[in-house]
C-alpha cells in the first residue's frame, strides 16, 4: 500500500482532535479511491457523514466533499464529482479555508482539462497556486500533474518533462504512489492520443511510436507493482490503440474486443461506436473486408458527437482511409471534407489550450 495511505492511517490512529481526525479520515478515503479501494473509501465517508453531517465543522464538511468527489471521479467518472469539488472550492473561498480551496481547485482543474474546458482550467490552476501552502504536497503534485497533462496534449515534450519531474518529486516526498502512477499513465495515454491525432495530419515516425510503447510498459509495470485498480482498463485501451499505430492490427482487434467490455471510461474519449470504427479499420487493414463492412454498418456516426475533437478526427481519418480504397465505405470527397473540418477544429482546440497555459504562466 502507498506510504501516504500508511502515514494517514498512523496519524489518524494517533490523533485526539475530532476535527483533525475528520480531515485525516477524509484524506484517507480520497486516496483509497485513487487506489480503487472504493468499498473502504465509501465506508469511511459514511461514518464521517454520521459524525459531521450537521455541517457544524466547516473544514470537516469540506474535506468530506472532496473525498466524495474523488470517489465519484475514480469509480465511474460521474459528473457528480465536478459538482462536489466545485462546491468545496466555493465554500472554501467563502469560509476562508485556503487548504481546501487549493486542493479543490487543483482537482477542479484536472476535471476541466479532461473536459477540454481550458479557460476554466487556467482559472482553477491560478486559484490553486494562490492558496496552496508550501508544504501541501497533495496540491503541489496535482497542479504539476494537470500541467504535465496539458503540455502532453500540446505535444510540448520539454515542458511535459519539466512538470513530470516536478510532480514526481512532490509525489515521492509525499509517498504518493497513486500520483506517480498517474504521471506515468497520463504521459502515455495522452501522448498516444496526441500521436494518433498528429498521424491524421502527417504520418508519425516509427521512433515516435516506439517511444510511447516504452511509456505504456512503464505504466503497466508500475500498475502491476502497486496493484492500483482505478486505471487498469484505461491502460489496456491505450495499449490497444498503440497497437494500431504500430500496425499490429490482429493484436489491436483482440485488445479492443477485450477492453470494450471494461470500464469505466469517460464519454469524451470512449464510445462503443468509436471502437467499432477502429475494429472496422483494423479488419480492413488485415484484408478482412467483409468484417470491416459489417462493423462499419453498425456505427451510428451521430453517436460520436460527444467525443473529444482528436477522437473525432481519428474516426474521420479512418473512414476516409477505407473509402479512398473501397467506395462501399463512403463517399471519399465528402469524407475528405469532413476530415478537413475536424483538423481545423483540432488546431483551434490546441490554440485555446496554448492560450490558457500562457495565462497560467503569466499569472
């Protein structure tokens, strides 16, 4: 188990202050959720609600809200997570609890980046930095992770590495294995996502693809070592998608079929219809045209609307690649226009993210 969790248990057992106990217990529940230990996390929160549900203790109530947010986030990526964390941030500001404002703002920025709400993300990071204490390693780690993730999406390798190392340093000092794994996982997953998008514009080099195979192996090895269950299926999904970039289409089909029954996945980067397009493309690439046609016929393109723009661009690119060889997969001219539109939207999304990060740097 994580040294951080071990330390929190020890501090909780030694504490004689009920309000301090509530904070420690809520932090313990939040970190258990990040490890995928949801039953114990929920039990702790339920007990805290019984003792502190009357809201007489502001800090205790707000820490409970943060814990509930992370349970919802890591269990099923529920929208309730954002509601809880936003309320904790607002109440923390109103009541003047800087430590709550800092950690809530950092996690709020995390969710906003996931949602591609870049302007809001920038404001949340600025708020987290304004309220974080020098020794608040939880918040410092989360800020660094969000910035590492954001620069990974932009393909900014140097800045990604800078924030990766900073986040890792804070996490190591804190004994926070979940954050160390998150850094490795996110750098691999978001890097592969960015590489997939870039491949729709210009073919990426084998060396670039190979570098991310190493990233996936590192994330998988650490996950096996720490036994963190919260991100297992995410690692498998991006391993499957890396197989496509590597041209290992048979392996990709098997991996996609296996991972599609798992979860949880967010609706902005996962859709069964997107998986069907990927399976169709893989079948097409290995010469099983009938299987590719069958799979393609199952896809409801209108159901893809909620996906991130990079995923929409990949879907359009795959459809066009097949249609350019076999007209049964669609009108090549129309699909070409569709891809052009998605590429333009992707570039606009990248511009907005860069602008948001510039605002963070200037604050």
